């Protein structure tokens, strides 16, 4: 089964196989309403051989000087995807898909908002549709992005992550003014107005939904696809600085020294592009790694079938591509021959 997409060019060839594999995975598993820290760690470890695409990607050169002279040292450059964020979407905080971490963090943030404002701007507002409603495709969900517990594992043959485990990088309750469109800051972006610009999927053939405006409301018939698009929206702005939201920036792009290694951080998240991040569903059904926007228009089986929950809550892990090499002195350059 294809578990991840190592390059953008591989995406068209693997689209049908991925869609079939995801449906098969859902059909063989029992949908769960929640996950745990232990389960997230177990799924990340089990998926690492295929989701990480670990490979040697080059050689780094270092200048090391001593009182008796200088010499050039080398270290191996290697690359891989790493589980960075757990992105959750939910109808109500009581049904948070990662309850042991998400519920306490959400309670603390809502208490802070209530103290500062004197009222709760972010009470539960997820949408449920009555049988006689005609606008059932319109959905709203609260959401958060929390550092994956595997981000703190020892850096043996892996690159140090740019995120801290269990740290909240985004909580919609703190960002309620924009996430709930009270403050229409997202409408300043052209992609919020131009059809087909920044779509999850290939517009107009198989669009899952528009990335902009990056708020908690979406028009999508399938609730799993709706959760996927909302997750992509969150990843989009938390991996970019100076966006009109309240969040903690996740370092993206460029090279930096981190825990004894020179690390090339992943690029900002991007829809329809494997190098923009791979997604793995944790709730309701653990799935292989994949990109959102798969073309399932030619099949009677849609993405997300047999993956729905009664609560309307879902959680995804975002895997991002890193590259790094061990620090052996003053960095003077590198030769790259890997996929990234």
C-alpha cells in the first residue's frame, strides 16, 4: 500500500492507489471517537518506515581549527518527514479528539479569554443540521494545533523538530475574532475572492474546498473532507509568520542550528503538494500518510467514507520534511543529492 508521496511528480500516479488504500484502511478498522498520547506515539512509530521517507541526502563540510592548524571535516546529510503537529477539529470541546491534552488546554484558554474580556467570545458553536434544513453543507468547527508527542523523541538518526511536544500552536478559542469571522481580516487576501485560487484539490474538477478565507466555516457535503480542509487552513497560517490570527509561529524555511545539528526546516505548508506536508488521520481511523485533495470523482467511494464519527470530531498528524547534518565545526557548505 502506498503510504506517502515522496515527490510532487509522484502524486498523479499514486492518486487512485492512495484513495483505494485509504478506503480499504477505513473499511478494515473500527472508527474511534478519540485518541491518546500513547496511541499517537504508537501510530507515529509504526508509520515511520513509510511516512518518513528517510534517506541519505548529501554531505556537509565543516572547518575545524585547533592551535596546530585547520582541517575540513564532513558529516552525513539526511532527510525525512517528521510528525510535527496534531491538528484537531471538533464540534464541542467535550468531544475533543485528543481529550487528555486538548480539553485541559482549551479550558485554560477559554478561561483566559473570559477573564480578559469579561465574557466568553468562544462558546461552543459547531453546526449540526436538522433533517428539514436545506443548507446541510455549511459547517463550522472549532480547532487547535498541538505539538506532536513524538516531536520530543531523541535525535539519533532524525532531525530535531521545530516544534515542542504538547505545546499549543493554535487554539480557535483564542483566535475567535478571526476564526469566527467577527473580524474579517482574511478577506484582505485575493484568494478569498478569486475562485480556483488556493483550492484543496484541482479546481474546478475535484475541489474539496477553498483554503481562503482561513476561518472555521466551510461549505462541504462530506464532513471528513471538511475537517481535512480546515486542518489544511490551520497548517497554512501557523507555518507562515505575521498572519492575521492569534497563533504561535512554527519555524519554516531556512537553516538553523538546533541541538547540535544544522537543520533545514520544512517549507511552509502547501495544499496539493507532498513537500508541503503529509497528513495522517488519527481520529476516526488511523490511515497511511497522504496529501489532501485526492481526485475521487470517478469512483463511487469518496475520501472519508467509513471514517466519520458521531461527534463530528477529527484529528490529523501533519508530517513535514526536514534535512540535517551533525555539527562538526564552522559550516562551509554542502553537497545535496537526495530528494530534498
